[in-house]
């Protein structure tokens, strides 16, 4: 499935659930972008916190925390939540995330091409 199809499916589901991505003013749109950003940062924080707990086990052998293989599924779930917030932010900004990513990859290819081996 293409990314644009996944984004559309998520946005359609969000709208059915009352989470709009269309607003009558820039002030409303800015407010929602801010809310989405808080959600995005929260999900990244959850990912970081879980990874921190795994790392504590490496740096402190007496810490009885989770192993990486025990939390991989949860970490992937948090990344999926991050992606959904990115879908919403991009859509609210009128973007096409798939095309924006491809354009950025092309820029990076040009910028960092000399580093390739």
C-alpha cells in the first residue's frame, strides 16, 4: 500500500471520529497544529522513555528493566502513533507527505551524494 493511501485512510477515519483537519480560520488551524504537535512530542516521549529504560539495563546491571527484545513491539507501536500525528500535521498544512518525503530524499541525495561509498 502506498503511503498516500495510508494517510488518506487515517485522515478519513479521523474525520469520521470527529477529528477534523479542515478549519475556517488560520487561528483555528494554528490551534489544532499546536495540539497535534503536543501529541507528536508525547508519543516521541513515550518512545524515548521506553528506550531509556532499556538503556539503564546496559549501564546499570542492577537495574531490573526491560530488554530491547521485550519492548520492540511497543516501540514500533509508538512509532506508528508518531506517524499518525505526522499524517495529521501534514494534512492540516495542505501537504502531501509522500511527495514531501520523496522531494526531501532527492534533496538529501544531492546534498550528501559525495558521502556515498
